[in-house]
């Protein structure tokens, strides 16, 4: 009976060890992702301090908004035409 208990604990501790290793890998990956995102935000903030970069980004956003509005107009016109 003593060997069964000993084996049980041996297996349990081995499972915990493997689980801890796997969790450590997850933690390392999450830390690396957070670090990369933080650097990207810093670089974006730094780039926005340059007037030309900020103007280009704002123009890109306006162009995307205009494109989205034009698609909505086109879809609305299609709906109107389908009712005629």
C-alpha cells in the first residue's frame, strides 16, 4: 500500500512540475507580447510628435472614413434601385 501512495505523490508532483513549466512558457510569451505592444505604442507616440507624420495619419483616417461613407451611399442606392 505504501508504494501506491508514494507513486501517487510522485506522479502528482511530476504533473505539477510540467504544469509549472507550461505556465512559465505562457507567461514568457505574454510578457514578450506586452513588451512589443508597449514599444509599438511608444514609437507611435514618438512619430505623432512629428507634424508630417501626424498629418499623414490624419489624412489616412479621413480617406478611410470617406471610403466607408461612399460604400454606404452605394449600398443605399442599390437598395433604392431594387425597390424601383
